[in-house]
C-alpha cells in the first residue's frame, strides 16, 4: 500500500471548507472513496463521518490554528508518526486529524508527519526505523515491543459514553435474516470474513473466544476470507452472501445508521465503557509508542502533549500507559505472534513451553527415587527385624513343645502314681500265680511225683500269668513313655474303647463303664492318640475318685459320643457328689485341686491338649441328677470322613 503522509504545514490546495474554518481537514475529499461504494450502509457511514467533520467548531478567532509553513522555524525538526490505517489512509486521516492539530498547537517547533499504513508496511517501517513513533492496535504493539523494543508512552482513551483505556474489542456480525446464527458457538462449519489473520481487534480476539469454545478456525470453519483493509470490505462480504459472519472493530457498527435493519451481533453484550455492543472481552486501547532510537526528551514532550489533549468526539483522549498483559495472554493462549515458538516441535521450543512440567516431573522422579531408596531400606530393616522375630518365635515354640511334652509326660506319670496302688494289686495276681505254680513243681519234684504232664501244665499256667503281667506293663509303658507329638488318623470310638481297656487293666476294682456311640460311621480325626487317651484317663480317674463313697453297685461311668454341626463330643459322666460353684470357677486353672494329694495340673494340661487340637474342654454339673459331666469337643473338617484303616507313616 503506498505511503500516505499528512503534514501539519499549510496546503495551498485546500478548498473553501478550509477557508471557512482554518485547520479543518477537507472531509469530503478524504471520504470520497467511501462514498463511491455501492452499499447503502457504507454510503451512510460516509455521510455520517462528513457530518461529524462539518459540525466540528472552529476556534473563536476564526483564524488559522496550525502555523503556516512560512511561520514554522526554518530548522523545524520533522517527527514521523506511523499510524495503522485499518479503514484505509483517507479514513485514518479523518480519524486522527484532531490529534495532528493538537500536536501542531502544543509542539510548534516540530513538524509532525502522519504516515498511514497497513500492518505489514508499518511493521517494516518500525524495523527500518523509518518512523519515530508508532500508533497501532494493542496486538501489533505487543509484537513490535518484543521484536523491536518499542516502548509505550501513552494509551488512547475512547468511548461513546465515557473515555476509557479498556475499549478494544471485536464485534461478530451476520446478516439480519440469519436466525441460525445467535452465538459464537454457531460459527462452526460457517464461512467467516475478516481483514487479516494478523489483525488483533479484527480477528485474533475472536479467535481466542472460539478457542475457549473448543472451535479451531482452521479446522472447524468451512472457510476463512481475509479481505484486507479497509474493514468495510468485511461487511461487503456479508451483504454479498459470500460470508456467513464477519469480524469488525467494536463501535464501528454503531456508526452506521439503521444498522439493526441489516445486521445482527453474535454473543452480543453491551459494554458501558466504550458504549458499544461487543462479542469479545475488552482489551487496552491503542498505545502511542516510541522506537528504541527515539530521543527520550522528544518522547517526554510528546507524552506531556498527549496527556494535555482535551477529549474529542466520541470521548477520545489520552492517559498514562495501560497494562497490556491481557494482550500477551491472547498471543500466549493462541501461540501466535511473539509466542509462535510454542507451536514449534524443536527441542528448544519444547523446553521453553514445557519446562515447568519437566521440572515438576524431575522433582517427582527425584522424590520417587528418594522414597524408593528409603522404602527399600525400611523393607530390609524391617524384614531383618521380622526374621529375628520369627526365629525367636520358632525357638519359643520349640521350647513350648518341649515343655508341653514334658508336662504331658509328668501328667501321665501323675496319673500312674495315683493308680500305683491298684496297679500293684493288679500285678500281684499274675505274680502270685507264677509263684504258686513254681512251688507246686518243686513239691512234686521233692515227692518224686514230677511227670511230664505236670511240668507242661505248670509251665503253661506260668506263661499265661506272665503274659497277663507283661500286657499290663506294656500298656502302662506305652502310656507313660516320653515321645514327640505325632498326629494320626483315628476314630473316636476306637480311642475310647482302648482307653477304657487301659483304665480297667490298671484297676483292682474299676467302676462299670457304659459307652453310647451316636457318631456317624467312618468319622475320623487327625490327632495324637496318647494325648486324647490322657484326657480320657483323667476323666475316668476323676469320675472314680468322685464315687469312692458310693457302694460298688452304684459306681457307674457313662460315656456318650455325639455329633453336632461342625463338632464331635465325648461326654463322661459320673454319679458322685459333684462340685460347688467356687470349684467350677477354678476347674481348669493350674495347680488348683480339691484332692488332698493332687497336684492340680491334670485338667489344666488336658485343656491345653484340647485347644492344641482345635477343640474345647468343659465341666458342668449333671442336669438330671447328681454327678459331673466332663466333655471334650473336636472340630469336624472336610477331611474327617472316609476310610479309617489308613496306613500309618
């Protein structure tokens, strides 16, 4: 686009308009390009701008405001200001004419030249330092700030109701009859018209709103039409039905008479500050910025002059530099402009974009490593401690087994000691028989009456009596011998019968014992037979002792074998005097006894044996008469049924 320069010097070609009001630009000539448009809306815009220019008041003295060229100092310094002309050079000249006149009045020793260009040309001039100051939109300013170090000295305030520095926004419009287009979310799949992909207020701020709605203009729109400047071309695309929606600068629509008859605004909301209907968030207004090589004194004078400017039409004024961080956020979120490197896939770009996440991952990895090392240390330490505890427990259990075996052995010896008197009587009978038969043989020998038949008869009788004594001693020896615990498969009726036989063999006059077996056939248990016999013999001996005061005919022991869900029971009942409540409370306590010569360890050891087999030991008074009932329970598991004649290992 050719450069357009407008100086604050006198122009001899000015028409009668200038003559009637010196210092006023030739508005009709500058808006002639707009009036040529065939669109009614644009012709109306030209008329409106012309009317505004014609109504501006002249100075009171009706004399010239700007000094004529002949009145300027011969060595007047030229100051070049590059201006973004988003509606074309002529329209920009009209818009910024009040600023040109103000600067000419405030700083008469400078010659200000306003150069109106598009984004590309203006950016190149800044790069070449062909201008001293730049007046552009906030997005372009941020790009130039990062790329070329321009520095804002003032921010434009503008508004239809009240001047504000936060007035840059965009309006998304569609034809009035497009009822399907109400919100920005309706743009998906439509044709969009805009001035340029680099336009901040003309495209990028809308792009940010679409991104928030998860709409990618490059992927989710049917087409994007970038028609360039002036911005009226966007409206022409909508009028010609070449575009469904268009993006224009905020407040431009309100300058068109009867615009509501032709257009509708998408996601419309009224912002009181600029006094316009917008479709996006508000951003800081245009800044005046000095280049890196601009003299600081010149920048200071210009800033002071701008701040002294009185509000113009539509509230135009100047204020201190605004904060443009929100503009940076637009570029950063869209990854465009100075933040376009975020779209790159190089390692350096990845590092620049994701270094916080990388740092977090590194710290997390470091923390995980430290945690892992500490966890491994704790595992090793606690495993060693657990192993020591297990070793100590195994040693303790081994000692407990030895002590238990010793206690069992002592308990059996105690039972044997309690039965020793009857045992001696039981053994005296076969021994007396052996002695009698031996003496008979001697007498026959002395009388010379010893025959072979007599010798055979005596020897047979002696052998029978010896076998009887040996059987008694064998059973006693097997009962009292010290040995490790060994569990085997047995049936309870067989163990009870063997225990009864052993008890009868050790008694001179044992009480009558009745056995009632109600257990299912074939029910077997894995247990230590000698330990179970030890419990039963304790039951039998206690029952016998409880009935010593009864006549022999009334001394009777009843044994019942019963089953209930999950348990098998052996009940041993006597018909003695029973026990009181105090004795029942201490029944299974170690070293508690009601016998004068008892040790008080028999039932306590029996209780430990029962619990070691997973069972229980109970004692209670009989419910249907005198006497006590001692009971042993053993659990029935899934292996407790089947053949009972299993080979022993």
